[in-house]
C-alpha cells in the first residue's frame, strides 16, 4: 500500500485507451465500474478532442456481481460491435474487474465475432499508463500481423534500391495524450520527406487497421516514442527483420544523430551534418552574444524518460546550461536515465513521488526547472522559473499553434520555451552593467513577481534566497555566523536577484574557514574562492 | 403523477462517489480523505478535480498493490501504517475519512474495523470514520451522502430546537440563508457538514432539518433515526424553489405569514428582476439534462417554470421518489424522466432532438459541442454557489451563458 497524493501516470487501461482513441476503426470494450468512465475527459477535455474515445465500459454495479457478469460483458461486446462496427476490437479490464476475474478477453474471443479481437492483460496493481499503452500497441500489432510473419531473414532494409523506389519507414509510437505528438509527426514527416524518405505508416496516431497491416512493407521503423513503441519495434525486428532507430530526434544533436542512424539503416549516404545550422535557429541563437547569459545556468530536469534524456543533452550541449538534477518517473527508462545522469556527474532521481522531486529541486537550487506540469507548480512555490517538457498532459500542453518538440522546428520551439521563462539575456546584461544604480542595490521592489519576493530585508543567517526555498542545511550547524555591518553593507551592493546565492556561498566559505564573522573582506575572499 | 417515466440500463457515463471529495475537502479543511483503492481511483480524483494547483491536498489514495491483494491480514496492517504516516505528516488533521472504493469492496477490506482500530489507538486525537465512494455502489454526489452519514453517529445528542441545513453549501450562501432564517425568527440555525469537521452540530428531538441537496437520503434517514424531523420541500434552487423551501421551515416554526411575506417578498421581486434578461434568452429553448449530479430534477423544474425552457428529457442516475416528491409535483406531468442510463441510446436521442442546451458530465461536453449543441458541465453546478433566492439570477446565467457564447461566435 502506497500513499499517493498525486500521480504522474494513470492506470494501464488508460494507456490502452490512448492507443484505441488514437486510431480509427478500433473499439475498446473495457470491463469497468461506472466511475472509471472519468477517463473520457482526459481526451475530450485535456486533449480537447471533438469526440469521445471509442470505449464501451461495461459499468457493472455491486448488484451485478452476484449475478452473471460474464453475460453482461458479452452483451456490451455485442452491442459495441453492432453499433460501432469496428475493424478490430480490444477487450480489457480495469483494476476492479481484474479482481472479479471474468476474463472478458476470453469471453469475447469465444463469441465467434467476425473481426480481430485482441485480449489485453493489464495488471493494474503493478503497472501504469505508459506500460499499458506500450503493451496494447504491441498486442494489437502482433494480433493483426501474426499470420503474415515471413521470418526475419527475408528482410533487406536496402531493398528499395533494387526495387527502384524511395526508401520508406514507419513512425511508431505517437499517440493521444503523448507530449506534442500531433506536431512531432508533422515535423518528422517533413524532415524525412526532405531526405527523400517516405512514410509508410504512422501508428497508432491516426492509423487504421489497414495501416497496421501495411507495417511490414516499410524498410525500417522509426521508434519515435520509446515509452510506447519499444516492445512493438522489437517484435517487428524479431519477426519481420525491420531494424529501428534508437535515437529520439529531440534537439539539434539528437536530430542529426537520428538522421545519421536512419540513413545508415537504409543504406543511404550520411547526410550533411551542417544541415542543422541551415534548418534550425537554435544553433545560431545559442551562439549569439545575447545568449552569453545562459552560460552555466543551473537547470533541474524531470519528466518522462525520453524527454528528460533529450532535455539533458540539449541543456548541456546546445544551450550551455549546467544540469544539476536529472530524473524520471518512467521506471522503464531508469537505466538510460541513470547512465545519462552519471555522465553528468549526478545521481538520477527515479521516483513517482512528486514531493521528493520537489525536495530534490529545492536542494539543487537551480535557476531553471524543466519538468512536468507538477514541477511547474513546485517551481512556482520555490520561486524558480520553469518550462514544461513532458507529460502528464495538461490542457496547456495541447496548444492551438504548431509547437513540435522534434526535428529542426522542434529545436526552435524548445529554444523559445525554455529561454523565455528566464530573464532575457540583453535584459540581464543591462541589469548587470547598471547594477550599481540605486535601483538595484536599494531593495527596490521589482515588477518581476517571483523575483520581487526575494529576501532583501531578511536578517543575515536565516535562509537563502528567493521565497520559499529550503532552509540552508548548513545553517543548522552550531556555528553562529555574524555579518558585520561592513559585510552587510557590501552584501547589499549586490543585486537582489543574486544576493541570496552570494550570501549562501559566502557563509559556506566562512564556515569552511572556521570564521564566525563575515566582513567585506570575507565576501571578497569567498568571491575569489568560488570564481576559480 | 409522472406519466412519462422510463428506466434505462446499459453503459453509464457517471463519476463514482469518490468525486464528492473534491468539494468536501474544501468545506472541511481540517479533514483528510484517504481513499483506499487503486491507481484508477487516485487518477480519477486528480482528473476530476483538475488538481495540479494545490500545495498539500487534503485527500490522497492508499494504492493497493499486488502484495495487499495476496494477504488481506497484511492489508489491514498496511492501512494502519499509511494512516499513521499520514497523520504524522499532517498533524493538523482532525478527522480522517477512510473512503472505500470498488477494489477495496471487492476484496472485502473491512474499513469499519480499520476505523475502529485507528480510533482506539489514536485515542481521540483524530476521529476516524469510514464510508464508501465506490463506483459499484455510488454515483458522483452520493459520495457526499456517504461521508455525511458516516459523521452522523459522532454528532452530540441534544434536544434543543434548531433548524439544521443539511448538505454542503458555499460559505457565502450559507451565511445569507442563516441571516434570512433569523430575520424571520428562527434563531438557531446550524449546518451539516460544518465548516470544521470538529465543529459538528448536535442532533436530537428538537432538530428539524431542511435538505439543501436532494441526494442525501442515507444522511437524512440517519438523522431522522437520531430524532430529527425532515421538513419536506422542493430544493433551494431558483427563486420559487428556494422560497418554498424557506417557507416550509418558517411554517414548521409557526412563523406568522405576514413576517414570512415581509421577509421574502422583496427577495422574490428582486430575483424576478435578476432573472428577466436570462429568461428572455432561455425562454422556449429546448434542454436535455443527462443523468449525473442528481440535481437534474430540481434544475429542470427551475429552468421550466422560471426560465420558460422546454424540457426535452430529464435524466437522473436514480430516482429517490420520497426525497423528490415535492419536485415531481412541480414538473409538468408529461415530462420525460429517464432513470438510469444507456449513454449511447441517450446520445442518439439527443442528436435526434437536437436541443439548444445539454447539461452533462465533463467527458461528454466537447463531443456534443462539436456536433453544434451547447453544453453545461453538471459538475459546475455542484461547485457554484447557486442555492437561495438571491442566487436565482446567477443560476440562470450559468445556463444562458453557453447560448450567448454560441450566438457570439462567427467565423465566416
Ligand atoms: S469507479 Fe471504483 S475503481 Fe473506479 S475510480 Fe471509482 S471507486 Fe475507484
Ligand atoms: S524594469 Fe523589468 S523590463 Fe525593465 S529592465 Fe527591469 S526587469 Fe527588465
């Protein structure tokens, strides 16, 4: 039993719904009590869809439990098939139905329906939403393609050359309630087209059963959303010999690597690596002098596996940030995230407890948070700017405008959306240059809401910087630190928005030196110490 | 009385009783609602509440895991552990509601026993009560009924005369209603649930109660068993219903008619004025209320009688004839009332009738909007201060706004 106040992922059957709702002509019969129908609103309100997800809930009640729930399941299956006439049927159960063990999948399979029926086992007491989506996609693809397995040796990803056609690939994994999938698909299509690569099928977003049946016609697969696509891509590789890409094209480096990887899978010549510079603004914007202020900005990253990994790479290599925290709630992706964190000299935070994420964030004292909507709220409490990079979905993450994360345009979107929450460079420079103006040194309130709450007037030695931060653990040591009047005066000359950090560093330095008093000299000593 | 009542059974599209937590935790900030259930239950309240904005919510879920399912004895121990951890973290909590869910009921996890045990070991520091909000037994608003019914045994016994308002009200509305009752001469007016879970009103033979919400059947039965007397009236929605509701109490107190009139007439006149612009927009418009919050019948009565709307169909998750008696009397006899639900057939009828407005749950609204039908979320009605004569205009505005909006948009 685990106490949860808020959760990053829904139950696995919500993952199954994401697959069904992403596709055309697939219906899902879910053995579940009435309350579980809340899941519809994830699609009609959060994703702002204009139709209900194609799900029939059996909505059994307590009084049904003493009777024939099996008959109830069959009745709903029959009605759903008659009414919606789907091309394929998914049958599964939610947590409550799992306990009463009606085995709706087996029941439906025994009804002699003339359409493919895929029975889903979605262990609700051990698995979660992304797992459910991945499992459903895998079962559906396997169920529909099993009979046409040619054996892996037949497949040649370069066969397009002999056949005198363009190479073609499948895009696997984009789904509803996935972060910016709608626009990522468009962007990747565009990117591949520019390289003469055709898209054979996109699955599951917008796919029909016939698209799934056409999957084996592609030369290779693009595993676009590993959380959802990996088991499916693995299976297609094992049974159809289709190789798949491992790089998720989010960011300049990753998009370049992705193109390289795909070209080599397809036996194409490696594309010009300077393409990024020509196609995306991120490299130049990051290199322009205005971005100097981004140097070494401390960022804390938390999200689903692939977006967290991508964010870490972009932050470190493409924007010149310093990553001071990296983590994910996707346990399935724990290994690569741990490895990436280790490369950055960090220990990855693998948890689905948002409170421990908030605590880690406070501890790392970043200048920017890249997280989920929950981290946005936590960051707000801590007075730290934040950009959202990952699911769980919020209505804000389904913007009306075109806002992909992948490919060249995705990199542009990322540059803007990460950098805007920070004070802009030119602005920051001006403030830096004019920092001796009374406006900045005299505890002037700022119109910048969160920064304006900084602890300008607090006595020395209480806590660190902006409102709500964790108290400095070092402050609990028995050493009583005293700021002399001259020390305090010097401290006040420092602009309010960095004063907290300087104060903390100086106190830390003073403790190391065994000092009890901090005067202006100590402050300058500390400054020299930390500048190395 | 009702000539056009039909029952329907089939797939439903209604929240379960857990959803009530979303407003109950706001009403009683010193209470914590611990759902004993699954990840689905946790996800439901999170999604229904749209709660990403809280610092420390006053509800949470003890998520059952495979291990708990394997050994029920351990599940009781686990529950103790989770409850203790929680209370340690949240020392300000005074009442802990253990809320049963479908999974906990199917595995027959005895929450009453758990509550008893925790009560004994916490010896009065925190009161622990339990109820079920499970979707196999309760819909949406019935959760409030369960929570309040669970509190009734803890109410002190006192026979002093008092008017008890039963059902969650917005603070401002509550204050206003109490003022009005006192103006008419009913001195002691109390509310249940109270604003603090530790501030429970007494109950006894002097208690006469008005239900503020129509879905409180268990609570009202239990209060009656404790000696309270139920004052029968329509529900306080709209100027007319609210007036009848207040008058019923005043008459039960033997207040003189002139005083009643002197107090309520000006309110009624003002409400008519406030209603007028909305009435003009709503008059003759056709509405369907899909079964959801159990407020459908009183709302239909208000929309028909005070706003002139035409009732195409009024759904209700279940029909409690006794508690709805006064409402049914006020509805046109041939109103099509549908108890239960077959959501697909119901939507077929909606499409066919193409009403001007549909009141429905959050999952159905956008699909209907996409078909060109204006909608109103029923959950909004549970959250908004809509009770009382003074709120009649605001209540009507909730229904006229979607129509105004539809009229305001033009893309040609
Ligand atoms: S219907 Fe049952 S299982 Fe579903 S959320 Fe409600 S209580 Fe939990
Ligand atoms: S007043 Fe605001 S906008 Fe102007 S320089 Fe300062 S921070 Fe920037």
